[in-house]
C-alpha cells in the first residue's frame, strides 16, 4: 500500500513583496540558535546568572534576552514599573514570592510594580528563559524598598564591557539596536 506524501508547500510560486521595507525601516534581527551554548555571548548579570541580549531599543528603554543560569542562581530583588514577558526554554526557575515554578514551555507575565526575587533551581538542564523587558529594573532591599535601578543604558554598558573582554568586540551590541 502506497503512503500519501505530504502536500507540497503551496506557496513556493508566490513571489516575495518587492520593496518590502518602508522608508527609514531598519532590517529585522535574525539570530540563529538564540539560546546558544557559546557562553561568550552571555553577559554576567549577577554572580550566578547571565544574559544574552537579542534585541535592544535604547530609545524606548526595552530589550529582549535569554537569561541563563547553569546551576542554582539568583537575580537580586527588583520590580519593573512596566510589564515583562517570559518564556521558559529549559531548566527550572521562579520567584521566592510565588508558589509556582516554571519549566520548559512555561509562559510568565510579570505584573508592573510587583517585587520579586528571581531564582534558578538546580536542574539537569541550565535555566534559559526568553524575556521581553520594558523599562528599568528597580532594585529592592530586603524590606522591598527601592535601592537603585538598572535600565537599558546600564545593560548596554555591561554588554559592551563584556563583549570587549571576551573578544567579540564592544560594537557587537550595536548590531542589536532597533
């Protein structure tokens, strides 16, 4: 008995849109293997957690990244004055202030103004989470009071310094600006 082959990609004969970019439009960012194993691309964010920037908007104080911890990890207590979205690629993480734990495939929406302490749990796979961050992180002390901030410009500086140190080049970060 012959098996039926899958349908052809019916769209193959459709031509792409000519002049698809409107005037002043920047090209898209395409990064193959965003959660790479190459640790040079991960910028140390704390002693135990690193961040791989994927897209940065200096003018709107936003960025997307892959946050990674290879073992137990901690990002200092903070809150965001704007929403944050997270999608778990691998590993296991959560907030000390909540009873849920995110694992591969889980989505998290962080409510603006909610303080939390991000932790990575021990797991056979490293914690890798794709984050969309809008606006600064407001650092909090142990009582939850504001104790400083970290915004896109601090992030850019941290990335430039790291990429220069590991041989990628400080200007690599500029390729992610949109």
